[in-house]
């Protein structure tokens, strides 16, 4: 018989198992069938308690962890991004001017450097 911990590890490691678990977990009957098919004699209520305990162990995210989440940006990252973009634009404009590729009629240097 598989334990909930063994089944949890197996489900996390396999995308097809995760999809099957997600579908089965929609109803208590489906979850019971999923568990039985995989040799686990736990009840759906036990699975719920097991998963609550697993997520409780993770705790809350710190402010530093939240700042590093995709889409997050802290002050230093914003400054570095702005500076590096500005430096890159100046470099392309200078290279364009040196190569004689400035096409602006009003003396404006265009960033159309071919690299």
C-alpha cells in the first residue's frame, strides 16, 4: 500500500499524474477512485488534512521573496534597467553617427545601427 507521502511525491513528479489528481479531486468519489487505483487506502478527508499540513509547513513568503516573484521589481532593479537601456541607446546612437547612418533631416541621430 502506498502512503499519502509516497503518492504526493509521485504526483508532483509526473505531469500526467498531476492532471489526473486535479480531475479526480473535483469530487470525493473521483478522489477515492484515484487513491484506490494507486494503491492508497486513505480517505478524501485524510488527503485534505495531509495537503493542509504540507502547505502549513511552507509558511508565508518574506518581503524579499515577494519582491523576487516574476513581475516584481525592486528599486535597484528599476535603476539598473533604466541605466542599461540608456547606455545601450547612447551606444547605438553613437555607432550610427560614426557610421554615417543618421537619417534625420533636423540633425537628430537615429538609432538604426546594424549589428
